[in-house]
C-alpha cells in the first residue's frame, strides 16, 4: 500500500506546523533566559552600588557625592556619584563599566539609572535618608518596552543609646 500525493502533503504540512511550534518555543525560551540574565546583572549592580552608599558616613550620603572614596575620579579611578533627583544617568559609560564590568552585557540596551534621595528631619536636623535606586533598559528583541529593577533603603543617623 502506497501513500498518495495528498496524504504526503498533509503529513509534511503537519510536520511543518510541529517544527514551527518547536522553533517558536526555543526562541521564546532564549528570550526568557536573556531577560533573566539581564535582570540578575542589574540586580547585582544595584546591590554593589547600594552597599557602597550604605558604607558611607551618614553626612556623606548626598547628591553629587562619590559613593566611595575609591570611585571619586581621582588618579584615573572611575567617578561614580549619587546623581541629582529626577536625573537619569546612562550606565553604558566607561566609568560604570569599570565599576561593574558585567554592564557590558547591557551596553546596547540603553541602560539608565535614576536615584531619588529624600530626607526626613526631626527637631530641625536630618534624621534619616530614604534612597530609591531604579535601573531600566530596553527589553531583548525590543519586545515589551523597557525592563526595570529597583531597590529602596533607609539610612538613619546614629542615635546614642539611652
């Protein structure tokens, strides 16, 4: 018993649909892996950036100040500062890539960082500083707009024990 031409065409068509579905699943999987890797890189960058700010003396946590004495721009060191509120800072610069080399993975995704610093005063003196750091970048294959990761933390002035 032999196959007719119609039966062969139908089976090739079904096989083609199956292969197209498999290839689509592979592409979607690769995009998901890329997004997860980029989110992990950005989160690790944010942790390093924030931990440097947390290590600063309370009075040094201010806009325009370096996040660490190592990143003050002196003698060829990268200049990494706490930017002004509502000012987006590009992360695809040499300074940021020296500070955190894995940012090279995002250099073609237009990564930007926004830092908001707000202060609370008690009895006329600054008591705590709330810092919100947000990074966003273009999604892989330019699908889904921009991706975003953010970290919030609070610095409180040292209070003497009673």
